[in-house]
């Protein structure tokens, strides 16, 4: 989700009333077209890249990282992270000794992950160009998760943190991705999925100021609109970042769209793709899932192939 879009409850808690006060301030000049539809779930992420870490630091932060580290440490082989983005999860996992490969379609998101990876490598005393990665640095690959560019059974575990599977906005995208994961995952290997369930319940709004403060050497303001398409289970966030540097103001506009299935629907899709759901959790501390959980974590095992 915007990885951050999906953390609505976290954001609400962090920003409380302040974010509502400026709501609608610029509504007249920037109405998102009501009929605009996302063409692909990966659209928007290139434009979002410069702002992702800034926004994320104020919402989810790294709260999910210890959970994924614990899970990944049990893989017993290479681990693939789908939609690794700026390396928020992949870097700490690699630093903990996980043999990690991260894949993402967005070059600007990966560029940030690469910068992070090389910083970590420099701290560990390795040249940024060192061919030896496992143990401290994730390997980063540009590609689409619907057609994973890896050998069959190359991975002992595949992780899909922070709503990445919700970026698959058509049923056929999810089907292709699960088939692709099943191909690259060893028999008995674990697929870990984190879904952000409350997105379809967000009220629609237009041009609401959500965040504001210093960032990227400038002053940033995020103005956001939300549209729901219940028939297709889609939620679209139109984001407008206003970047002020001294007297200069630049605006960056983009849409991010997510498709949210229920746990039973996702379970059905997983079973069809050859997985057995082992565990469904409702938070990163391991509480069992129920209808009110604001996080859905599914751990599934690959059965056949
Ligand atoms: C919510 S971010 C998650 C980033 C990172 N895993 C984290 O937790 O911070 C989703 C990422 O998935 C990537 N993405 C979306 N659709 C994709 C696709 N079809 N193939 C590969 N990457 C995709 C985006 O570029 C973005 O970096």
C-alpha cells in the first residue's frame, strides 16, 4: 500500500485532529477525476518513491520488521521478498543473516534500496561493488512479481509484506503471481503474506491535508483523496505532494490503487494455487486473527509441484 495508505489506523492515531483542520483547503483547484481508473497496480510507485520513506516513518515505521525477521530466520535457505521497495524490510533481514533477494518493479524505489544496501555494506566494511551479498546485503532485482525471473524452486521462503499483494488490482494479476510464487518456492516452503484489511472501509474524501512537515531538505505537505470502487474491491488514493524549498514550490501527483480481498477469499486463492494456509495472525506479536484485526498475516505452505 501506499504501504502507508494501508496503515489508516496507525495514521489516524498519529495525527488525530490536526490533519482534519486543513481538510478541503485546496479542494477547488485539485479534484480527482471521478471516472479515472488505474490501469495497473504498479502505477504510481515511481512518483511515490521520493516520499515513501518520509511518509512511512510517520505511520508503520518498522513495527513489522521483528516479526518478518523471526519468520525469515527459520527459512533454512534463500528468501525472496516481493515488492521490496526502498529496502525497509529487506535490509534489516539481510543484516540479521538472512540470504535475501528483493524484487520490485519500480526503478526509483529500488534505487533507494540500493543506496540503503550500500550504506549498510560500507558500515560493515565492504566495498559497495562487492559481489558477496548474503549475510549483510540483500540482492536486488528489478522485475514484476506476476512473472518472477527466477529458477524453479530457487527459494525456501517467499515474503509478501505490507500489502504488496493488494497492488494486484485484477483477479488475473493475483492468479499469475500466486502461480509464479508456487513455481519459485520449494515444496514445503513458506509463503508469508501481510494484508492491510481496512482500506475498503475508508470514507471517501477529497483533497484532505494528511501530513505536513520537514522532509527531503524541504517542507512537504501531503494532500490526499480517496475513492472506493466496491464492485471491484478497489481503493484509489490520489496523492499530491507539495514540496516547498524557499520560494520554490513543486507538486507531485500520482494515484495508488489497491484491491483488498477477505481472508476467506485469499485462502481460497492460495488453495487453488497449491498452498495450504497454516496460520492466520492478527498482529505482529502473534495474536490470532479475528474480524477486528487491523493486520492480516497469513503463513501458507507450498504443497505440491
Ligand atoms: C507498499 S510498497 C512495499 C515496500 C516494502 N516491502 C515495504 O514494506 O516497505 C509496495 C512495493 O511493491 C512494488 N510493486 C507493486 N506492484 C508490483 C509488481 N507487479 N511487481 C513488482 N513490484 C511491484 C512497488 O513498486 C512498491 O515498491
